[in-house]
């Protein structure tokens, strides 16, 4: 027998926990590195400014236009601890993005994912471009996807262990998701329907003290929601109006399609940024549908009968050999049929079925919703990653090379969208503040008197908060040339569409205020393929005319 090589000795000592730890380090680096490299997005500036107002003035009342209160309270808390800055505002989104990795590990430990599937899923979570981009972004969606996955993990832990505090965690997670953004009810309805399926199909057994546990979780759920939406008691009336105002506002936005797009909008984003995950997810759905139920059980699967406590702790589980494939044609109905008698339950198979269901429902839901914005892709991407990992686990000897190719693609896109310190022609930016403002604000910092004679207050309201705003005269619209000249301003800024041809004694230049990918994204290019390979697209922008006083 040949002596083991040095590499094989190392491999024999590597445990799955070591791999998860390495993935976690990668996730931390990609989310926290150069965290303030880019200026705030338009929405980030608004969210940070409201958080700053909450901290300095103690004022906050729920407005569905700006989503739930959770983001504002936790961001204000971070400002209180570490000071108000772009970097500090982005720390918590980064932490929540990184925290998805431990949740995947929990699913592995509870045997809902095999080791291979868990590692692949964790790796994709760590480097997926959209997950990284919006983990470095002061918006609510990374909180919602974290709380969504935490609900799943905590609920499964409650079923497995029967401890009341796991369902309490699920209830609080659901409440914090509700306090984060108005799309959380869609997630809860999605989960609730699958739960009803499990009960109906007798694949679910309640723990002994289930009624007590549910009462505790519901009380906690209601309490958290009341605390946040009442602004911790400052506005108790909002508790009774928040739901109606949120539904009215977002139904109106859906009807208006203020930021519209085709039903396949998010598929285009996945093609641009998550192509390997999308392809593998499609393969995963096909594999799950085409493989007979009794042939879907991987070697690491745990099977149990429905008359035992489903999902007991691992030391009490019973292993079973896979049954022979049934000699009949595939039937979609059979995948979700009601069993006549207690049936063999495979945790990993059932979880993947849930992930496929979650992915399909999320994709259909957001395809239908009229408002199309890139951060909503996260709610489809997270379950999709589990399906993609499931598919790749069947690749056999091709698993490693396919994983390398997939990770290389994802990392290239990640570095492009998250670490390019320039204006990029990408739909993921939505309406991003231009890097032109870095030079502009350096000039403003050196000026004594500044006039903004337009309605373009953002992101200056954030970057010149507090006493820094004292040097700025904000008019909100174009004013007469005589009024501007009498003000003796060092810098005058105006919307380029409602500006002066020139100002005596001033030098004029035009810069981008904010920008986006324009139209079909191809500009003068021959088509989508050229754009896809070169990313040389046409950029649309809101521009500012800047008049700088000429030194005498």
C-alpha cells in the first residue's frame, strides 16, 4: 500500500467545520473590505439621514414610502456607538449578510443538507455578487432575507428538539422581518402554505407542548411589532394604521409601475450576475422532478417514518437503504400526494423540495409585482442557491471543476460591481450617486458659501448634515441671476436642465449627480452579447451645472 502523500494527509484532517470557517472568512472579507469605497446610493443617503435625525432629534414615525422602522433604529444605534459615517451605516448590513453562512451550517448540523450541498450553498452565499453588493448597502432587503432563513432554521430546530425557545426565535425573526420591509408578509404566506402542505401530507408532527410554544411565539411576534411601529410608545396610533397604509401605498406603486420592468426582469439580472447559480438551479428543479421519489435519497440522507417524531435529534434517527425505483411513469401529482399510511421521510429531500417551492413562488411573485428594483432579487436568490447546490452535488467527478468555474464567474462579477471605484453601466446600481461627487464635495469643503438653486438636495443633505449645512443656501429651485450674484457664492449648483448659460465671474462645468444603465443597455453596441462581454453600456444620468467663482 503506497504511503499517503502530504496533500492526502492534509485532506484527511480537514473537517467540514474547517471548510465552513474558511468560507466565513471569505464572506467577511468580501463584505467588509473597502466598505466606504463608493458613495452612498440615493436610497442609502435617505436611510442614513433619517437614522441620523432619529439619533439627534429622537423623531421617527412609520412611513411605508421608506419601509419599516427596524433599519432606522438599528442604524441610529450604530451611529450612537461608533459615530455617523458611510462606513458605520453599512456595518450591520454586512453582518447580516455574513450571518447567512452560519445558518447554512445549522441546516447541515440538523441534517437537512448533506455536507457537500451545505458547503456548495455556503460558498455561493459567500461570493454571490448580488448578495455581496446588497450586503454592503443600507437597505432593508438583506435584513429580510436573513430573518427569512432564520425563521426556517429556528422552526426546524423546534420540530427537531421540541424546545419552546426555538419557536420564540422564529416568532421574533418573523416580527423583525415585518418591521424591516412590507414584503415580509409575502414570505410568511409562502412559508405558511408549505407548512399546511406538510401537515396535510402528515410529514409533520407537532412537539408535545406545541400549543404553549405557539402562544409564546405569537405574543413575542405581536409585542415586537407593536414596539417598533409605535416608535417605542411615541406613536401608538400607528399600530392600528400601519398595515392599511402599507397595503394602500404598495398596491398603488404596483399599479403605477413607477419603476417598471418586464416580468423576466430578475431573470436578466441572474443571467448578468448569477449565471452559474441560475443554470444549476434549473438543473436542480429538473433533477428533483424527473427522479422518482424513492431514488432521490442521497447516501447521506436520513429517513424516518411518519409515526415517529419527525426530525428528532441525530442520535435518535434511523437509517434506511433506498427503496427500488418504482416502475411507473413520472407524475407531478405524486410528488405532493397525501400518503395513505406512514411513509419514509427524507429530511434532505424534503428540504430541497421546500427550496424549489420557495424559489418558484418567489420568482413568480416578483415577476408579477409591478415595481422592479434590483435588490428584490435577493429574495429569489437565497432559496435558488440551495437548489443550485443540490444540482451540483450530483455532478460526481465534475463537481470540483464546475465549482471552480462557477466561483470564478461569480468572483469576477463581484469585483466588478462591488469594487470598481467608478460609474459602471450595470442595472444593479439602479440610481447610484456618481463618483463625480467625490471631487465636487472636495471643492465644496473648501468653499465658504454654496448655493443649491435646484431641487437636488440629495445626497448633500446627508453629507452636509448638522453644522456643515450652515455654509449651504438651499433654494429648491432656479432663482434669478441677480439674486445669485448678490449672494457672492463661491459655488453655485443647478440642474443642467434648468440652469444659466453662464454667470459673470464664474467658471461652468457639468457633472453627473446620479446615474443608471440607460434603456436597452447596449448604447451604440451591436447587441446584448457585446454588452454582456464588455459591459460597455450607455449610462443615463441626472446632471448638475456647477459654477465656480473665478479667483480675482
